[in-house]
C-alpha cells in the first residue's frame, strides 16, 4: 500500500496588542502539550508540532468529510520591536495555546 505524503498545515492564530504587551493565541485542539515546540529566533516566534490521527495512518477508514488538519504544522510570527519574547509566558488550555509577550523595558534617562 502506498504511503500518503506528509501533510503540513498552519493553525488559526490571533495576534493582538493589549496594555501589557502582545498576546498570541493559537487554536490547537486535540494536541498534547508534549507535541508542541516553541523556538525564539530574534523577534520571531516559531510554533511547531505534530497532531496525529490514528484512523488516517491505518488506512482502514473511508472519509466522507475530511476538514480537520493533521500531521506536522508550523507557524512563524514576527513581532515588531518593543516586545521581549525572552520574557514571554505560555499556557496551553482547552485546545488553545496562549503566549503573553510583555513590552520591553523602556530606556530611562539614566540609561541614555
């Protein structure tokens, strides 16, 4: 039996600014926390992982509707200057990954 090619997808993501900084919210229903990877690359955040589905890999299913993405995914989010990804806090709950990125410390007169 021929193996299906590896699929790649991009999860639905909201990025918005609030008083405390930037919030990144990623829809990842059905994921296990240990299958997620977050990597900081300068002002960019790479979110990647793998969402598996046993039915698709066994080949014993005949789909009538197939709308849910499975397999490897990757999302790259570039933040504007002024936010510190190194101080970001992440939480995964109820199928959503939320990352809060605070504003960078503003330079004071003494720092200038």
